[in-house]
């Protein structure tokens, strides 16, 4: 759910136009500064080198503090163009999708309802309907995880799959449809679980997803559903580190863990936590400054 869930009472937005590189730096600094439960940030492309960064919150922003963050990321001149607005409850994904193109990753294409006709017959189309959540597949972490799911297919069909921090459910839906198997999908936010359930039904994967609103990976229902052959965790570094032992205990001996939601500079810290649990890195992807890591037990060979 890295791409963010706006606070349930989101009423304020900051918006700034920037280049792709500037938008990435601004988004990174905002996401690292604020609690993601209080401030959600996203960026999306308007044209070849014009991107928009939007940050949402329930309480009013401290505009001067936010200006300092944007100045540090992209300079004072760009920070002076920031816009602050009060907003009414709106469909965040619907707004974002208006300017977003379908994203193709391996056998998957993530798209909005307005691009439904662009999905080729041979591709697994994943349609993210308008809902109060982000998760449209345009973020580097989502793309990295989708690619890792395609990698896993070359090693066989995982019998049991766990998606921790499912957000809009895009990864769980992709795995369920690609492998035609059941997926346990969890999220700490009830809005995310509701959104993921609706998206699963819309994408003909409803019967294959078991959605659970819970924090961490220690819930009884999660343990009962294991051990898992494939675990997906696209969240943030702190919870990934906290859950290293729990996820390791849930993984089948020959299973694969995919970690994302990591800035490139955070990779060493994530790897250190999982190496202590007996894991080794078998594949690493960098997309737009974000890293996706594929890990297996120490005795397993790296992916070809």
C-alpha cells in the first residue's frame, strides 16, 4: 500500500507541478517526514516532463514547514508555486486516473476503467476502480512487485500466497489471476480492505481473495493459512524490519519473499533484518528510485 491511503477525513491538499525527478524527490521527502496515516502523497504524469505532486491530510498543513521540505527537495523557486486547497470528500483514484496511462509489467496491465478497451486479449488486465485509496500501479514499488510475481511464475505455481499491506489489492489480484489460486491479503486500514474487496470483485478475483483487516503478520487467520510459498510485502522499512521473523516463520521452506516500499538507500537495512532470519537476496530491482527485493532461504539458488 506504499502508494498511500489518504486519511479518512482528508480535507486539505497541497499541489505542486514539477519535473519527474523533482516530483520524485518531493514525494520521497514528504513521505519520510510525515506519518503515512496522517499525510498521503502521490505523484503522477501530466506530460513528458510535467508531473504533479499532491499531498493530502485531515488537519490543515503547516504551509511554511511544507515549503521548507519542497525547497530542500527542489528549490525555493519551485516551492513558491505550491498551491493549498480545502477539498470535499472525493474519489482520489478517479481524479488520478484522468491523467494516467495504463501500466504494462510483464503479463499484467494495470489500468483505469476509461482504458479498459486498450487491454490486449493475451494480457491480464487489472482495473482499479475509483475509490478512496491510491494504488494504480504507477509507483515503482508496485511495478517491481508485479515483475517479481511474473518471476515467481517461472519457478512453478505457488499453492499459498500472502499479500501484506494490500492497499487497493492490485498485487493480490495479479497473483490470484496469474496463478489461479487463493491469496490471503491483509491491511491495517479498513478503507483499504473495503477498496481491495471491491476491486477484487470487479476484476473477477473476489472468490480467490481472503481479505483481513489486521496489523502485522501474527493474526491467527494468517498463521492458519500458511505456510506460504509466496509472500508479498509492499509497505515501508520500519514494519518490514519488525515483521522479518514473523514473515520468515510463515514462509514454506522453498518459498519466496518479495519486499518493497523501500528507497534504494534503505536496502541495506532491510537486507540486514532478513539475513538474520536466514534469507539471501536473489533479485533486486530499482524503478524510479525505489527498490524491490526478492529473497529466498539461504540454501536456495538465485533466480536465473
